[in-house]
């Protein structure tokens, strides 16, 4: 009959139906299912071995993104390091030279940082080597930046002190050129006009009319005002700091009192003829570290009125 299969049974000498029994059909099903399942399993394993699990692919993408960010961070650190190196070079070869400060030694600039156990907590992180490497680099840059900041604070302090020194330095003539009649006596040995004997003259004598204004040659503090019936007569002493003092003698009057702070160009006193004097003039001395020195080494009178006014008006 169509649709049926028969086989010849030699023992019975007749044809019988070829339809398998339940047990055989079950065994065949098990074999087929096992082979199909095993084939599918092998295929899945092979597929994910080549293309990876979804979770693994996600982690790979995430890891790749982190590495990319770390590389970008490395570039930023490199730029910081390069900029810091330029700043250090200017600091040592320019600012410190101008301000007469010794450049920082490499030992100070490349000082130690961190500790052996500082980076231990990072060892269990993903990409631990990369993380630790950049953490160390950041510490080095931070250390260099701290050293440079301290250096700049030192340089700034030195600059302010230098500015203070230049303002205090007695670099201005106490009388403008047009107010000086002539220089009657210089620093050094001279024949005294009244005692008629050779004596050392410890300053310069600038002749001028009585009442001519005398200007402070630099910033300072009025230390004392004195009067002597002979010798220097009325005197004024200014302490400019940095070891400098200036003395003014034979004055007719004062425009300040002891303890006053004066600025370069301020009117401090007036020319007179007090004490042992042969005529109206200003006796002017500069004292450095307790020793009287030649004032002409510190100021010039070769200055017109406009230049003089521009200085005393600052």
C-alpha cells in the first residue's frame, strides 16, 4: 500500500510492516536531539569565542574608553609638565638673576614624592599599571608646582624688598640744580673757612638762599632733630633703612618732626646759616652702615628742573 514500508521476514517467509516501534522511535529522537543540541552548543561556543559575549564586549568597550581617557590625560599632564619647565627656566635664569637670588638646585626642584605604600590601594583596579603610572606622574607635577609656588613667593618678597630699597635709596639731590648757587666744599680734606686749619669734610656743602626747600632724597623715617649753637647748628637725620642715613645741617627750620615717615621728594627742611657757618648753605651727609661716605657717589645735580620735578612728584 502506498505510504507504507515492508520488509521480508526470512524466518516467517512473509512480508511484515517496517514501521519502527516506540522504543526505537524514542531512541532515534534522543539521538537526533543530542546531535542537534551538541551541534548548536558547538556553534554557540565557536561564535562567542570569535565574537565574544555581550557582557564581555561591553567591558571591552568600557575598558577601551577608559584607556582612551587615560591617554588624553597623559597628553594634558605632558602639556602641564612642559609649561612648568618653561616657568622654572624663567624663574632660575631671569627673575632670580635680576633679584640677585640663587637659582634653585635640581635636588630641590626634583625632590622626593609619595611613599612606597601610597599606591597600594590602586593595585586592584582595572589597568592598575596605567592608573599607578599616571598617579605618580600627577604627584611629581604637583610637587614641582608646589616648589615653584614657594619660589615665586620668595621671588615676590625679594621684588617687594628691592622696590622698597630703590625707593629708600638716597639717589636724589636734596636741592634742585637751579636752587644751588655753587658747591662750596666737597667730601674730603679741606682748609676750614673759619678754623683756618685742614680738617676732613664729611659731606658736601651746597650754597642756596635761606629758606630754600630741602627735599628727601629717598623714603625713610625722621630719626631726630637737633640744635647745636656751634658746629652743625640745626640738624635733621633721616633713617632710610638698608643701612643708609642722611644728615642735613645749618638749617633755618623744619617741615617734619621726629618719627615722621617721608617719601622721596617731600620737603623736609629749609636752608639756613645756623651753627658754625660762613654763609647760607646746606651741609649734606650720607652715612652707610655707620660710616660717612661721599654723597656725590649717590646722586647727581646734573638734572634740569623738569626731570627733578618728575622725580619728586612720584
